[in-house]
């Protein structure tokens, strides 16, 4: 990552830490039981979750703020007296890691190696100093197996997609996967090119999700998705990619490509921020820019 990309990443994290760039508003935090020992934590800005193991609790993602983290901890205490010992991070976005400062220091934190590198850079932001003690202490490159006593978990990384370090938390016996921001239903996916994300990598990763022996996928935002939802998402992205590829081959500019797709102005609202659309990401990749 060059120095300009690093500066952009730190700036991006600073804006995320201030809560900018979100169209959705935080809602009350609640925990819904998915299986007898796996919970989906809804509310705040992003989804999270937790697993009650044989002797301890493992959380999935930390939310946006220390306050939302405390509310998540409150929900865990309602479900079990077992102690919270571990945190798994699906990726490095601020709405999934900023809340780490609200969790107990010393808990085991696990992420992909790519996500840790992104966090190391992002936590240099002046308003992220409280997060320095929460860098992941354990990382993996492609796969890590966890035995929680009552549950076997596979942590999987299929390559750059939404970011460079997306992790899938897969429960084979439950046919259930927490997939972070790899999946958005009802809207185009978000790809952070500044963090190493790619549209071609996202398609590859989504194809890998389809091949998993899973029938429920918990995204970072929104409701639980099905395999058919993921298949439809892959198909839609492939069709967009082929269309953009043809337009690039015909020498179209980015502005002309956007016109073909009927895209409106996506500039940031006052006090907010915007991200390149998936069509723009595809254009930049396919045109080599």
C-alpha cells in the first residue's frame, strides 16, 4: 500500500469513527436466537453476533461505538452467565470494529491477516487511539478452525473482495455463515478499493459462498439471506461486469458508462461521504486505472 493509499485509509477510518457516511440510523440493540446457542445482534449500525460455547462466549464483530458494545454485552448476559472470552472480526470497517473499545481488554481477538494490517493503519487516526490495545492477537491467511466445545467453527478467507481481509464465520453443523459486508441484498455491494477490495474478487468470493454447505447467510447489514439470494447476487454482478467490459472495449469513458447504467449523482451529502459504485469499481479495474 503506497503512502497516498495509507493516508486515504486513515482519513476514511476517521470519518467512519465520527459516524459519517451512513444513510441508516442506529436502532435499539437486540439479540435474536438463530439456533440454540448462536445469536444475531441487530441494531446500532451493523449486525453482530455471538456464540455460546461449552465454557465461554465468542462474539462476532464489535459494532460502531463503545456504547453499542456495552449493549451487546448486556444482551449476552441476558442469554448466559458464561464469560465473554473471544471476538472474531469479519473485516476492518469502522462500523464493525470501532466498538472494540467497549469490550473488556484482554479478550482474544481474531481476524484475517489482511484485516489486521488495515486496522493497524486505520488505528493511527488521532481519534482511534483507544483502539490500539484491540488489534487482533491471532490471525489467519486462508482458514482457521475453532473448537468451541459445543460448536465447531471454520474461519474462511477467499481473497480480496469487499476489502483485502474479509472473513466468513462458518458453522458447518448449522449450515450457517456470518459473512460481514460481502453480501448486500436489495442494493449494490460496497467495495473499498482503497482497502484492496475488488469487484472480480467479490464475485469469486460470492461463488465460494454458494459452494458452502450453508443455507443461511448473516450479512453485516439487513436480514438473513438464503443461498438463492447469493446466487442472484452473483448473477447480477456478472451481468454488470460483462456489460462494463463491453463498454470499456468500445472505448467508453466512465461518464458514458454511468449514463448507460442510468446512474444518478452519488456525491456525498453535506456532512457525509460517498463511495465509488460497483460499476465505477468495475470500470477502473477493467480499464486498468
